[in-house]
């Protein structure tokens, strides 16, 4: 089974899951890790628990908030020493995760789904003022 873990500093992952549930309905295949939410938080222990719940058939796609951040770095150090099917992505955002979830049962190879979803998420990032200015320029030209 393809599973997902959204991992962030503090509560970003929780908020993103809340948005996913609102937009796409309850997401059973998605877990969250909100790191460093208290003084005693042990990220290595929590990562171990997450990975320990995986069966041999499971694939886990982990999406962390910041490339090079402590959450991402901890996952990088753990997954290079495991034989489990784990894929790590940095840059947690709603369009990326929605795309991954829409494609999760497509039968496509996991790496292809990840690359397509990252490309689509990048295309969704836009400075909207430029769109408004272009629209205004078109309106001005029409008169």
C-alpha cells in the first residue's frame, strides 16, 4: 500500500492535513509528524515508530517542509540505512500533496508520480499580480 507522511517543524503538517481533508475528504493513507512541538520531542524516536509500522509491501512517501532543515535531514540520515521502500520529498505544500494523492492509485511507478507531482506543484506557484497586470493590459488594448 502506498502511504504518505507529512512532516514539518511545529504544526504545518497538521494544518495541511486539515486542508486536505476539507478539499479531498478524509485521507486515510496520510499520517503527520509535527516535530519539536514540546521540549522533550525526540524526532529520531518518532521516525523509528513511523518506519516500524510499515509492512514489506508498503511504500512510504514522506514530504517534509524544508530542504536541509532538521526534519528533512533526520529523515535523510535514516532512510539511507533502510531497505524499506521510502521516498523523501522536500517542499511541503498543498498542491504537491493533492497531486500525489490524486495519483496514488494510478498504477504508475512511484518515482514517476513524484516527478509529475513536483512539476505540477512548481507550475502552480505564481505571482498573481503579473496575471492581473497582463489582464489589464489586454483590456486596455481592446479599447
